[in-house]
C-alpha cells in the first residue's frame, strides 16, 4: 500500500492528518496554521490559530478575538509529533512559508510570496523540501517586474509634478502589503502622507505589533481638504469612483497592481497612471523560488495553474495542478484554459474592484465602513 503523504488537499484546505491541523483552511476547523493575514488565507471560525507574530494584530483587527498563538521565523512547534516552523515569504509583513516535517519527509507551503526584497517585510528565503506547495498568481512570461527603486522614482516624480500643477495625488493599493510599501518608499520632502481609514486601521494594527512605518495621517471629517490635497492620499481599491475620492478633485489617480503590466489595465481602471507593483512573485521569481527548494514535486494552488504546470513539467519538474479557494484578494487572475490562453490573458486585464472580504464584510472598529466612506471624511 502506498505511503500516505504528510499533507493532502481536502475540501477544507491543506490537511496534515498525522498532525491533525490544516494550513490556511477555508472552512472552520479545530487547528489552523496561517501563512498570512489576507482574507483568502485567514478565515474566521477556527478554534485555534497559529501564525507569525507580526500578523498578530492585523489578524485580531480582521477576525476579532480569536484564539491565536504566534511564533518567530525559524521557531519550531510540534503538533501530535509533527514539526512545524515558519520562514519568510516576502509577501507582506508577517507572511510566512510553513515547513512541515515528520520522519524525514518535508513539505513547504508557500502561501503567497515574492522574491524581491521590498525593504518592508522580511525577504523571501528558499526552504529545502521534498514537496513544495506554491502559488503562481503571475505564472505567465508577460509578468516580469522592474526593480522597485525604479518604480518608486517614477511615483515620486509623478507626485512632485502633481503638486507643482495644483493636482491632488491619489494612489490606490491593497491595504495590507502595497500600502505599506508605498508609504515606506515615498519622498517625504514632497509632502505628507494621508490615508483612508481602511489603510490607517491596518497601519495602526501593524504599529501595535511593533512595526515602524513612516508617519501617516488618517483622513477624517475634520481634515482640511486643501492641506490633504497638498500631500499624497493612499486609498484602497474599494474607494475608486466613490464620493469619498471625488471630494479631492482635481486629482491625478494612480493604481498599483501587477495587472498594470497588461495593456489596457490602466484604461479599464480609469487611472491616470498605472504602477506595476505586486506583492507576488513574477514569472522569473516563481521559477527561481521553486528551483531553489530542490523539491521532488511541486503543487500549484492558484493563479495560472494549468499553463504553469505544463511549463514546469516541460522543463523537468514534477508539477501538479490543484484546486483551492486561495486567490480571492485583489490580485487574482482568471484561470486560463489549455486552449485560448491568449484570449484568457486579455480577459485578465479586468481588475477586481473590491477590498478583500476581511474588510468588506466586517464592521470596522473605528466606525468607518467601506460603503459609507463619505461619512468618515471631508
């Protein structure tokens, strides 16, 4: 009888039967190990959570008073004799790859990751393993990121130009991940950073966890509109096209997403500027990360799984496509079919318009709902 694998894919999530725990389960379970705090990986309803300590306060903010245990990178926890440890994923602050070992069999679950050191979160570290469970959100050759320094030089020059021409500057980015990268890479000699309530709630949670971020000012109903317009405004995707954003007119609006690498994405977002900024690995990053694990087999959970699986098998990997519920955040492409990939890629130009479910479907602790953003600012 074949040996049962240490990890298996179930209708609740990635399961370790020997250890009696799940990794990033999407249905309520007794014991959940969480890679990071994005809502497609961290769901409410589990009895016990294990995550990296820098995810602590963001998880409390998003999920409420959960039963949460946290660990450092490299720290070992045992569950029913199975060894669990976490290593940097480089995706967002507090993100982790989960290493699981028993009797010499080693699996690593990547969660989401990027290989470029963004200077904000702990940089990605390849982890040697027998089996690697990887995302492939941007697993197509068209997705190849430029160096971050070049992107933020462009963004700061754009902001400076807007100030000189009496235009407010609005930058849209995901509230956990992109927002902090933007904040840490802006040229503060140009002006102050102002934030939508959803962004600032996340910043405050991270600061409670000991993360040091550049100064930001929450936009409230008492904020001076003209002073805000002299700075730069960081807002979530949910604010696009709302009365909240229109109150800053005239403004120049920039959208940050890996999808901006595809022609037409800026136009579809009605953005003045598109910045190709992603918290996921690009094509080359995915291949190099998978190769660095030295794995015997790789399992692809979300993104361009079908086409990327075929490519990896063609170049000598033992790759498998699996179906999960990951990828429900702002940067999730539709899955291309074996035929008509070019057509599917064109369809992928349409960006998702919402913030993640963890923020859209819960009451915010500071009384700032996404649907009623007009009431919390100018």
